[in-house]
């Protein structure tokens, strides 16, 4: 009998098994993981008081995602219940730390503002007339009336400023601030530090007005005047500078105002020309 008469036995076909059971979905664990990551970052940020705002934002988001993730685990849509719960807890911790950080930050800012308010309180001056002069009475408020040449403004922290009588001045050929036909005058400004702390002259300003109309007297700068005060005056020391001002030719007086800085009241001297 030939081989063609034999037939191969029929091989049964293997049934097809789907890779996934119908009706099931992959676990949706993204919310829990995001809650954990944001909760960690928010908690770490909350340990730095100045980052309270970042801790609050991340903590709130982490808490919301954590609660949403727990809802998924209850419905069987997620399998990371522990991670989700921990993320929500860290979000709550970050929120608490943000509140604490905000309180500490605002308190620190308030303390700084209070200290600045104390620092910028104006230091008033009393008048000290020159020996034999006819200026303001000794002990009167220098800020309340003008002083005369040679008089001193004495501040309660020991700072003493004296403006001398004006002297006629001939500006240099290349002077700046002088108008042809006007007159020029120099005044000396002496700052004596009788206090216990050094005084920085950086913020000292010296301005002047001239004549009955009180027009601004421009400061003159040339090779001999205009540098002004500079540096620090130590306790028990003095600093002197000469200022030159341009005034109308018919001006009869010069009003000089000296402001030692933000913490001191300005004082004025009425100088006869």
C-alpha cells in the first residue's frame, strides 16, 4: 500500500486566549504617585519659612490629588492605596507648614518695619548761638526759626552743625553754576560729632536760596570749591567743607539749609550778604 493512502491525523486547534480578561482595565495609579511627589516637595518647601507660598500651593494640590486617588482605590480603579494615602497626608502637612511659615514671615517683616520706623524718627535740633551773637536763644528749636552766621544746630544725639558767615567769592574761569552778572558767596559748614557713634557724611545735603523771592541759589563748582563733605566723622572729631553759591547781584540775604540725613531734621541759617 502506498504512503498516499495514509492521511495525517488531524491536530486539534489551540483555543485563542486573549492577553487580557474582557471587562478589566489597567490600574490608574497616576493620581497617587503625583500626590506623593507634590506632597514631598511641598513638605520640604514648608521647612523654609520664606517658601510658605510654594508649600501651600503644592500641599493643596497634593491633598486634592490624594483624596481623588483614594476614591479610585475604593472603586478598584487603582492599586496604590498606601502611596495615595501617604501623598494626601504629606499634602496636609505641607499646608500646615505653609501656615506656620506665613505667620513667622509676616512677624519677621513686621519686626523689621517697626525697627525701621524707630530708626527714621527725626532727631530734632536746638539752637546754639555763636559767642556774642544775636541768633536764636540758646535751647530753642533750630527747626522752628532760622539761625544766623556762626550759630550752631545741636541735635540730641550729640551732632552739632555750624554754618559760618558768608564771604564774597570770585569763581574760577571754568566754574560751573555761576551766572555772569550774579554775585558768588562762600559759606563754611562744620560738623562736629559730640555723640558716641560715628557719623557718615554721605547723606548730608547743603542747599541755598537767595533774595526776597527765595530763588534757588545754584551751587558753584570750580577748582577750589564744590567737593563738599565726605567720609566719616568719629566721636569727638570735626569735618569742615566750603560751599559756594550763586546769588542775584541785588540779593540781601542767603538762606542756607543743611540736612544731616534721613534721621535728622534740617536746619536753616539766614545769612546777611
